[in-house]
């Protein structure tokens, strides 16, 4: 299992990368972390003639928290974003979800922007971009443009990026102090592709639910968000019957059978995970408004060595 | 069947276990094949070649990555540590020592990937619980042991590191990782 021959390009700037992409057109592919692309090349499911390796491009490796968004550059590895405390404080959902992206070793190399540009509906980060109504920043020969996520994802592994364009960053908008979030997924083995996963965002205003939104992993054709507010609007967060969202959820899903699970099982699992995450997101919103900041769960701490001696 | 166009060769130099290694290779040369075929360090094993099995795991600037999911040409700017850099038969690293003591291997095919992964993990998490040890190796497949002795080996390696004192780890994962873990530089 070796990749087919290709010409390797190593641009040093975004402008150089865009120029090369323009020259090679549909025969070119961008290489960032390569954790999805290189398996595809190794298995020869794809054999582009040119790889534009952006690992040496300056200025793409920054995480920035602004007044309204977390901005993630195209070379930021999942592991780096996962450990970023300002990003976690601004959008706790990022760390909550990144913990589920493949295995830690893959996260050391794979990039968040690459995962979004890969547009796999079985990927976690496209679901986060959809839930937060994020934006992809793109550089091309016609200058820079921004693509809202609902215009970015066109289908499974299909985006509105042109062959001569490079995704240089994504922005995850902040959800505000009244909105809680949660994420859950189930896989045969932690870190493997999820049988189903759900991200939820619930807004509580004046003590009642004013908005509830979901996005899904592995059970839709295209990464996208589903608004379920109409089923639960105006109810108190701890008294909501979240199963009222079931019809909307079922209507949105398009799961498929495979060797791991039937389509019906995946749909049942996604609906159940929607209940769990909606309830958890609502509790998160209530905690936020109680002034305790994002609900810091102990297991969300990162890189803090344990006290005490080694466990036997 | 011959290639219609001769493949372009690139001069690639990668620092492996603190030694610069040079070869003329095609751009498509995976880091795993560069290490084994071009450098001759066959300790890095190649299993699935699509990132699932973990046998080819090496350290990239101290952090574990899949050598089969990286091209040698991309690795040039980085320091690579392979299993050969973790210790020798005469002076084994703490993780190697623990795997020996606890029978953490049978056929040994998957072992290089476990050793590199666990070495880096213990730099960041010097005192794992049994559950954490299990989670730490979740990205590596072993078809012999049933994992029980590997989990024991991870916990035993933590003991050996702790007994040896700070900075007495393999030293393979670099100053930055040791500093981040609160240890002193090796």
C-alpha cells in the first residue's frame, strides 16, 4: 500500500500556495496534517498528480480568541486546539468534541481546518462548525473570501472550495453567555469512527428555553445543523421533555447500514444521544447564568499531572 | 510495466535519534519506509499503513505520530525518535524495562509502537490510573496479549520513572516535553 507518484510542492507563503494550486488545478490536493488524505493515497482511492504541502507556510498555526469567535489557522493541530485554555474558556465545546476526534496520536498531526475541508459527515469538527454557524476563510487568486458553513458543505467529502483556493482558517463564533453546549458519541472503540454522535446548543433566556440546535456525526449526508426550538420553546430547562424533538431529528437523519450497525440502530442511537446532549446543554446554560463560568468538569482539565504516587 | 515518466527524486535529510540521515527518495516515500529502507532502522514496524494499528508510531519532536501517515519530505524540519532511540539492550529505557518485566509483549510486532506511545504519554501523565493507562494505549493494536500485561507495563513504567527521579526518563522526548510535565531537563 504505497501512494502513486506525485509532484511535491512546498510553498512558504499563502500566495505561493494559491499560485501552485492555480497551476495544477483539479490534479492538485492540499496536504496539511494528512491523517485523512494519506490513508486515501496509500489505499490509492485517490492519486492526485500534485500535492501542495502547506506545512511550511508561515502564519497558519495560530489560535486566536476574538470578541466574537475562536479563529483557528489551517496548520493548528487538533491536539494544540484541544490544549488551548483561552479557546476552551471561550468555547468549551471545542475541547469537549476534540477529545473524540480519532486517537491522541492522530490528533498530534491532524488539523482542525483540514478535517473541516475534508467535509466527512463522520467527522466531529464539521459538526461543530455547523452547530456554531462558523465560517471558513479562503484565499484564492481572486483574493480572500469567507464562506458560511451552510454554503461550504455541499455533500459527503464535497465543499464549495475551488481547486485554486486554500482554506486558511475557520472561525467558530462564540455562542454567548446564555447558551450551553454538550457533545456525545458512541463508537465501537473510543477514537474510532462514531456509530453516531450529536452536538447540542441550548439557549436559556429569562429562565426558559429560547433556542435549541443540534448537529450530527455519522448519520447525515452533509454536515449541517438542525433547529429544534419549535418543539421545546418556552419550557423550563429542567422540565423539558426532549423526546418532543424526535420527529424533527428523525426527519433530518439519513443514516446508512454498514457492518458496524444498521441504519435503524444509528437513528435510534442519534435520537437518544440528542435527548442526552440537549439536557446536558440546557444544564450547562443554567450553570453559565448562575455565574459559575463554563461548567468546568474535572475530566476536561488538560495536562495537569496528578497528585500522589503512581497507581499500582 | 514501466512508469511513463521517471519519478523525481528529492534530497531528504531527517534527524533521527539525534543523527542527521540523508537519502534521495521520491516525494511519496512514507516516513515509515524512509526509516526502514533508506536509513536501515527496522525497529519501526509497518502494519496496516493507514493509521489504524499504531505499530509504526514514532516521536515527532517528542510527540507520537504515525510514521505511515507522514511523508519523509515533510519530516525534514523535525526531530524523529524511533524505538532505537529509547534505549539499548544494555541500558533499556523505563518503558522497555517495564514491558520486559511484565511480559508486555509476545510476538513483539506491535511493541515499537507501544513503547514510543507510552514513553511520550508518561512525560505528560507521570502517574496514570489503570483506566488512564488503558486509554493511553487505545490507539495501538496488539493481537497477542489481550492488553492486560501491556496495561500492567504502563503502570510499572510509571513506577520505574518515578523511582529514578525527575529527568531520568528516556530523555528521548526532549526538553520541552519534560518541562511541560514538570520534570527537569534530562
